């Protein structure tokens, strides 16, 4: 099967939020999105001191897309206006479908603010097609032991399978749009492969370590952009590495984004703003 080619590499640009170290590879100067993957924030890695203020993401709205949050180190407390509440710890993932509209907060638990500690979090925004923009909101929170950790290359590579199927296993999150999503933990010299990717856009971000993607070197804090027609991707590690790897069929629809709302038309954005101001995102008491 033909290999997917790396057509471009995009560095993550530093864009701190207060004292939260933040890097963002997409959107960037040369890549607006990797349809349907819209946005990635890489927070940390950093160590918070005792008696810190924690994460700054108090209550805010979303409509029209999904957020997938990967807690690599530290903890994250989630609460939303549909009544979902959790504290996800290191190695866990939360997948929130904002759909027709949610207000949520993502903050640090009180014990983290009191004690401090290491923190590293990725948040990825995944677009929804027009037929699902107003779907009912939902939330899935998974701790590390709820995510299958599948091994390859004699145990030197680990595929943390979040959604989709690989190696005869299926991830615990049933994606509404068939998104495949993993994090990869690779020991130096290891490799892992993925096939049946023709016509699907790959999202591949190197969190740490140096890797090869179908023979092309990709450095840490870079997004590798791959072609659409190719079928296969092989990722090899020069040194110990962590990679965010997913793929999905492109939506190919018009998109209008305004802050926390991602819709298909400007009129739908105005509707979202009016609905939020009218309190229609408050599915239960926030």
C-alpha cells in the first residue's frame, strides 16, 4: 500500500496564557486546520509551586464541535452545564461533545492548587458536520486504567487507544464521526504502523522526542501534515517519544469560527451568541 507523504511541518508557536506555558501548532501561519481537526493547545510541561492559582479556564461556552483533552501530567477538574463533573488524573482523557451548546469549566482541583506539581495537558478541537452541529451534548471522562494500552514492536511501543479500532481492539469512546484517536508512547528505536488511511486526514503532533514519519524526521513540538491519498503511516522513534496520533475523514464543509463557537455560517454564529446570552446553554444549573 502507498505510504502517506509528509507534505509540511508546522512548529508550535508559544502563546502563554498568564503563567500557563502554551504552544499551538494549529491554527498557525501556514495551516488553518487539518479537517476536521481545528485547534491544538499544548499546555506545559511545567511545575506549579504550592499555593498556585491553577488553570485559568473558568466557565465558558462552546457550540458546534468537540473538545478532546489529554492529561499527560497533573490533574484536571471538569464541570459543565449538562451536569457532568469529574477529576481526571495523569494519563486520562476527557471527550466532550459541545453540540448544541454547553458551558463548562476546566480548572485545577483544590489539592493541586494547594500542593502544586507537574502539569502537561493537550486540548484538541474536533469539528462536527452540519448534521451534528446541534446534537445533544455529551461527556466521557476516562482515567488511565480505562484506556487500552496496546503494545507493539516487542512491547517497546504503546498505543493508548481512545477511539476507533486497532489490532483487534476498540477504544472506549464511540466517536460520532468515526474519529480514530490515540496517544503513542515510544521507546528509542521502536516503531508502530497504521493502515487503511486512504482519504483520511492524519493529525500527528510530536509532544516530545524525535520521530520519523515514513522516513521523514519530525522534531518535538511540531505538527506533521500528511497527504490525503496515501494509505499507510509508520512512526519510528529516535529517542523516547510521545506522539498524539489520530485520523478522520475530512468534512469538507464551509466553516465559520468565532471564539468558542464553530458553525457553518455567520448567521449560525449570531444564533449561538443570542442563545448563549439568553441562557439557553444552561441545561441544568451551572
